[in-house]
């Protein structure tokens, strides 16, 4: 790591590390029926990266929304260095206090240029000098090591670059506290590395960074301190060196962690010829540019597609479900040839598909939890056979109980649930259709550790009851725990299939890296 | 005990305030209050006789129920279109002219041939109007659903061309139907003192209610309106559903057109149902439905239509001149829309809560 590039010399940085740039004391916030935050303290020092950890519903989002003026707090005090106690009632006031936020979903204008996005809404004068603006933006981006042309349209940049532009905008607005809310969940590895580089650079400049993420690896790679919340209460603040991973997880869950050990690869071994595959495809391909591939899954089997982001694993399962336009291939379900070109045809064949992007392809935001649960089965049942309200509520209650979904009632709009609970609702929706073959694309993304474990256990339980499951996850260890066969993809083609002893991190990595190394 | 019930009614009230139907209900309440204070005779209903000796009820309330019918029927279709496609059909006025023209053409035969004798049963004319209106609805629907054109732009085509098409159907003649039986549908059935359009509106509403109750139309339309991608992945065909709502609106247009023509036994291509598209959109908005699509309440839209008619009738009653009517209407509508804005409603319902909580704590201490 290079020494602090400019702004501060070594000694000053050390001084600043001691000084807290933000102090939150005794924060209380409740919503109808929920005490979201109870007496939470949080301290952020200048020049540190501070992880805010906790399960869904622990109060992370609420704390951040209180800090950024989205929600008013019920009681408590917020102090900013050099400014004393501040009242933050709106995002604008937060901005003025030097607090900037970069959300998971980027809140910039995709149709404007990079430079316009950086300076939007901050013009002092009335006239815009485009050349001056682009020049300033260029200097700023250069100083942060972000390689993008200021005149490029934001929408044409990768998500990672868009995020960095959002950060650049924050930095240029003289922010002392930078909040990064799940910034890495849609980035691939090299993009994450670039983001971390930028974060470390900002740390050297004395910015205090609050980092919210579900990836434990990333926390240990980049953070200095961790604050853990659970059920709206502060569990504690820890130096990263003093808190091993296992302890962190157990603090987040509030119990000693032997649960992980429960999930073991106790999947029965199939004699290959004894069963007809539940689903079988030959030469399947779609308009999304995957190379034709063969695939099968047997009754009660859990398999998975693995590969880097963009390797084509999602596109493969979308082709199986008919979610993209299928351009070729022969498909058999239970040995009988069928045509699956539309989701409804897949559903009639007994398939279910939980999509990767929950917000875009999973939830119907304004509809109630009940309607979201019954939707797929209702569509499958038919236009003229609606369930009575009582029947629908019964279905919904059944899965709310089975999956332990935390919702105020069946009438609550799904969008007001936490991410993990939304995911469980979608899972419940597909389980309700009693599929023979369920495809789960990133079911554990962006949700808390506890729910992740629950979902993995559920997958194994369903398989033991005879359901076939395809499970995709960016976290390889999750796949190793659940899958008995892994299909490895690279550059939109299937490059290998791993079973039995081959199922180790190393083999997977080697297969993914494959030919490029030789 | 008392304290408990206060709290309960408080939460019930604030819960009701969150429901969208509260907007048209509150508007009706306000208008009623205004009329009660200003002139209670507004609500007087008299039993009169027509020239033919039929008993009929007259009065402002009857006028509202009568004249609001076409708008209420259109609001049903417009609500579905809005919910599914997140846009509005601005061609309904022009489409009413077309459907009216079709009815005249069927009843009177080729232009110039009409001699006072109906050339076809009224029922047949009505069915023909339905078929033609649904074809035009399908035209709009396919532009929106399959070609993905903005609803307002797509329906602008028919909005522009519709009245010319209507004139062309009857070769720009305006035949007047002298058969009494035809005027029943826009006036009174013999022996029934309540105007027929109101019955037709009620029948349409009941049929719609039954469709929403006994099919999945409501769920499908809302799903597609909220999240098209998810809907597709759950086996729905979003294009087909959007298309269908435009065809259904076509049906509503035919019924409205039928009433409109029956009222005057003829039609004027350039004047009939003028600006009714804006009123229909307004009815949907007054019902608290998001014009960007998604969740909807059919009853709220229909009530919204009657609120508009109530307002118009009230203004007429207070001798507002027809030419300045729109300005007055606009003022009231602005007030209603502001009151119905989610931000304002949220404030109101928390105000109700605050008003109730000191009352309940006082009850407990006593």
C-alpha cells in the first residue's frame, strides 16, 4: 500500500484515527409493533473502514436511515466532529453534515453523463460550462484512480464504475462519513478489488467509511472495526483482529455456532442408470448467447451451476425454465419429450424457478404477502379458478409458518418486508406449486446468515423428500454443502462436471480457471 | 372499557384513512355538507309525470345518478387499462362517437334510407356497436401491448381520427330515431320512475364485480401493472393481459355510447362525449388509483365518477354558468387531488392517531 498520496502526512493520519468523526448515542427508533433500535451506540473514527454487521432485521438499515435523515429517530443524539450535536431530518441535512450514502441500487441518473452525475444539483452559478465541468470531473476521477471518461453516459458503464462514480460524487461533496450499503453484491471479483482499492485510498484521506455487507470474506479483507447489531440492540464494537469469523457469526446469530456443521453433504449416491432423469435437455440454447449444452437432473438430486459472474450460469437455468427465448434443443421431462419455451409451459411440467434478481424478477412489490405466495399456483390453476380469500390465506399462513416468514400479516405489502423474508415468500410461492424440479438462482444473495443456513437446510430436506433442485450461489462453500454434482461454466459454455471427491474448492477453482492457465 | 374502544376506533379510522376509497367518500361527504348548509332543498326528490303519463322521480340526486352513468361505466374500463398498462386511453370520447354512429347506421339503414321504421332490432344494433368498439379497443391494445407504444401516444391516433370515422359511417348525416322504444335506455322504462342509465351502470358494476370475484382478472392485471418481468416468470402473458384490458374498455365504450345516443335519439359527431376521456381519467385518479398502474380499487373509481357528476350538478344548482363551469371544477379537483396525495393522507392519519391518544389516556386515568 502506498503512503497517503496527498492531503495528510503520516502523523496527521494517526491523529485522525484516534478522533471520532461520528458519534451516535442512545438511538431509539420504533415502528408500529417493532422496536427497530433500542439504545444503540455507534462510533466511527476518521480514517477507518467500519463494518456494520447483523442479520436481516437486526437494525442495520434502520440505523443508516436514521443517520441519513430518511427516518426521524425517537430519541438519541448524533454528534459530528467539529459540528457538535446535529439534527438530521432530511437527506439534504445529512449531506450538509458531511454524510453521504451509496446504496446497493445506484440512485444516479443513468441517462446523464458521468460528469453530469457528479455535479448534478450542485451548481453554484446558473450557467453550466460543460468543458469546465468535464475537466473538473476528469481531475477528480483521475485522483481517485477511476478509469472512465467524464463524457460517457452512465448507463453504459458497468455497475462497479457506476458505484465508483457515486462515491466520487460523495467525495467531491466533502464527505467525512461515507456509507456503503451492500456495494459489492452485484460486482464480480475484480470489480470488488477495484472498489476496495478506492475504499482504502479514501481511508488514507481520513474519510470514515461505514461498510454494510453480507460477505464475511470482504469484511475481513478490508475493515478495521466491526459493530454488531442484533434484534435492534447493540451487541458490541470490536477490533477486527480480536474477532475471529466464527465468533462474529455467533454474535450475529446470538447462539454458539454448531448449526453450520449440521449441514453436511449426506446426499445419497445414485446408481446412474437406476432413474430416468426428471428433467433432461440436449443441445439447449437461448437468445442470451449461451453455447448449446446438455443437462439432466435425477429425482431427489441437488446439483448446481458454478462459474464466475457472467459465465452463463443464470442464462442456462433461464433457458431451462423458458424465461429467455429458447432457440434450440430437445427437452424431456420424466422421459417424455416436451416443449418448454415459456415459463407457463415449464410450470405445467412441474418446474419452479426462483430468479436471481429478487426485486426485478421476484417480488410484486405492492401486492400483499398472500397474493405473492399464491401467484404462481394461481396462474397454474387457471384464470377461471381463483382461490377464495380464506383458501388463499390458508395457503399463505401455511408457508409463513413453514418458512418462519416474519411479516405483520398476510395483507402486508411484500415490499415492506426485509430482504430475507421477501426471499422466503418467493420460495414459499414456488413450494406451494409442489414442483418436481425447483431451480434456485442465488437464493441466498443479500440475505442474512441465519436465513442462508435455513435455505440450505431446506434444500437438502426437499431433496430427501424427492424433489430435484438446482442450486446456484456465488458462495462456493454453500454449493459444496448442498450439491452432489456441479456443472462448471466458463465464458457461456459448460466446461466440466464435478462429482464425489472432485467437489472441493480447489478443483472448482481449477476447472473454472481451466484452459487459460495452460 | 371505553378507553379500549376509543383506541380501537382510532386505529380503525386511521386504517380507513389509508384505504383509497376514503378519497371519493370524503369528497361526497364534503359536497353533501356544503349542500346541506348552503341549501338543503338540493336533496329534494319529487315524483312527476312524463307526457306519456309515466311516473318519474326528479331532483338533483336523481340527476347525479342518471348523468353520472356513462362516466361510471367508462371508469370501470379505464381503471383496468390504467392498472395493467400504467397509462390511459384518451380516445374513449372519439370511440363513443364511432359506436353511436354504428348504432344509428344499423337502426336506420344506409344513409338516406331511414323512414321512421327501425331497420333492425335495437339489440342487434347494440351488439354491432360492441363488436366495433372492441375492434377499436383491440387496435389500441395491440399498439400498447405488442408494439410497446406509450398508451397516450397510441390512443392519440384514434383520438384524432375517431370523430371523422364516426361521421363517415353515416355519410355525415344525422338521422333522428323517432321510435320511442329506443329512448328507454337513455331515459325511463315505462312504469319505472328511476332513470334507466343508472340501472345499466349498476348492471355493469355488478358484472365487473362478479368477474373480479370469480376470475383472476384483478390479480393478473395488478401483477402485470406492478412488475411485468416477475409476472412473466410466474407464467402470465403480460402482453395478452394488457391487450385484454383495452378490449374490455372497448366494451365499456359501446355501452356508454349506447346510452348517450339513446338520450337524444341521435348524435352530433363533433360534440358527443366531448372531453369525457379526461373526466374518465379524473374519475380513476379521484378514486385514489395510481395513474402509473398497479393496485386498483374498482369501487373507488366508480365512486370517483359520481363525485365528478355530483360536483357538476352542485355547481349548476348554484347557477355557475356553463362556460365557467370548468374553472370551478378545476379548483375543486385540485383540492381533492391534494387531499388524496399519499403524503397528505399519511399526515392526516397520524393526526387522527394523535387526536385519539390523549383522549384514550384521559379515559384510562378516569
